């Protein structure tokens, strides 16, 4: 498996609207948003799927979740947002580089897993 589109964005080979970055992750706007606010928090370390994370990734995964909350606050959606991680093709994962979807700005149906 070659470099994913996210790896290329992280390396600066592909332009993206980067809203946040630190030594461990970046945050970009999703190019196919499914909500008025649809951001992706992407670790710099290329982990293909959440299921591929190891004990070694514990601190990174915690950092990513804390950044989701920080970023939600910074864009003014911290009162109501959804967090989603797709794991595997059957779950809707299309880029095999772990990433967290932060969605807000619309009402999500109770008990609904659909982002449509």
C-alpha cells in the first residue's frame, strides 16, 4: 500500500485547508462534507485502521480525542458535535489512514448511525 492521500497532505504534496496542526496530528476540512461542519483529525503516524492501533499508540489516540474537543471549541461547535471513526471498507472507510470525523451544525437523529 502506497502513501494515502492523507500522508500526501501531511507531507505537503497535496494542498488542503489545514485548520490545526501539531507534532502528532493535523485537522482539515472534509472535501465532501456531510454536515455544515465536517472536519477530519488525522494522526501524522499512518495507522491504516483503528483496529490496527497497538498499545504503543495509546498516547496518540488519547491526544487525538482531546484535540477533537479542543478543535470543536475553537470552531464554536463544542455544545453539539458527533465523532465518527470508520474501520474497514464495510464500515465506510475509503482512505486507509486512521482519521476522526468531527461533524456538527445539524441535528443528528437519535439512534441513527447514518451521517446522511
